[in-house]
């Protein structure tokens, strides 16, 4: 059976201005094309609630014209959408096709021989996550579109991952770098082997919850400081202790996977303590990298220097943080 990706349209693929239907308003979200290219081995579908038709805001013909504009743009990049399923009804009509009802995924299973176990639903509403759960698919929730507004409800539905962009969603779905994730009990042996090879070890630590360009910058800069970059991430309990009970959005396994996807991250390990002091005593890095908001006198400095290492500071990109992704502030 074929694995599939079921994509929401407004707020996931295209920028949602509210009941989008005018061709002149068409605009793809950032990193949509990159994400769809990564998902080339899946059958791609769109499932979209279009209650604007039922409310009389626009006609079905308008929606088809808009869809054709979207398909034309996507096809320029060698990407094929197998079919667009749409529900034209208002919520009050209690139809059988409005997400999270399962009608369209059942149709796709029959029409295209789709297996749901290895299929995914990606969208910016909790109804997309619920659709996945109702059909035995997996789910990635996006913070684009209405993602911030419906985050609480979406978290209650338990998506496999919460992503900032469609490209991130694709990278999570395609994860295959398990060997880069090192359990704490195996860390000492790894470090001893790297020391035998005279590798210059660099460390960085943090929650790394929903990834953004600021994370990419500091990680790439960290890698340049040595041969091996080990990223230590706070466990879920550690994040809650430091940032509050509403965090993290993504569990430690999901966060470790996404970091391991970066080519410039060599290893990822999880630490359960409130601070990274214990894990840094195990690794004994030559260089420890931190962001400019913490500076040379960061909490890690004493431990790193005691073990013969140095602190390297990276100037952060302004206006990039997981908090701002969540709140929009």
C-alpha cells in the first residue's frame, strides 16, 4: 500500500487571509516548495474545508480557479498533487466530509491504495490532527496560518511533532539518523573514542523546542569551532522545570530527532538535570558555545574552564525565539 501525505490548504500551503479564493491573493508559505520536494516519495493530497462556499462568500468555481493557480505553481517544481478533496459545507450543516470527519481519507485509500499507518496529515488546525488520529495516520501540526491560535487544542490532540514550517515537517517525517542520538550511559565511551582520535569536541545545550533560523545560525557557527559538535538537550522534565509546565511543545525524542537531522550536528544527547553541568563534566568539551544573551559568564563557564575548555559566544539573530513563534510577539 502507498504512503501518503494529506495536506491542509489555507494556512499550510498558502497564506490564509481569511476565506482565500481570489487568484490575485495566492501566495505560498515560506519553505512549502522545499518541503514538498522532500516528500517526493509519498502520494500527495490536499484536504481542505471551504465553508466560504456554503456561507455564500464565493462560488465553487472561484475555489477551483484558485486551486488551479496553486497546482500550476507547484507543478513548476516537479511536484504532483494527486487530488484535492474539499468540503463546501458550513459547520452547522453537520456534513460527513468536513474535517475531522474521515470521508476523504477513506476515499483516497480506495482510489489510490493508500495505507494509513505510514501516512501523515499536516495542517494548522486541531481538526487536521484529529483527522489523523481518527484514521490511523500520523500528524504534524504547523504554527503557520492559524497554528498559533489553535495551539492549545492541537496539543490536546497529540500530534507527533509541532513544526514552524512545512520543510521542518517533512524533515521530521523523513528522519533516519538514529545513530546520532546517544544515550547518556553510552556517552562516556563515545568521548573516550573521540579523544583517542584527537577530535576537537564542541558542545552546545538548550531546549531546542520548535526550531527556527536562530537555532540554525548558532548550530552552524558552533560546528565551525571544532571537529565534533555534540548537542545536549534538556529532557522534558528539565524543560518544564526551567520554562514552566506548558513547555516543551515537542517531547525530547522529537527534539533529538530534529537536531540530528542537521548535517553539522554530529551527536545529540539528552540530560535530565536542570542544568547541563553533569553532562558537561562527562564530555569535557574543548569549546562550549553559547548565545550572546548568556555571555562569557554563562552557567556552563566554570565547569567548561575547569576541564580545560573555552567559551565561544555567538551573536543571536534578533526576533527569533520559540516563544515568539508560539505567541507571534
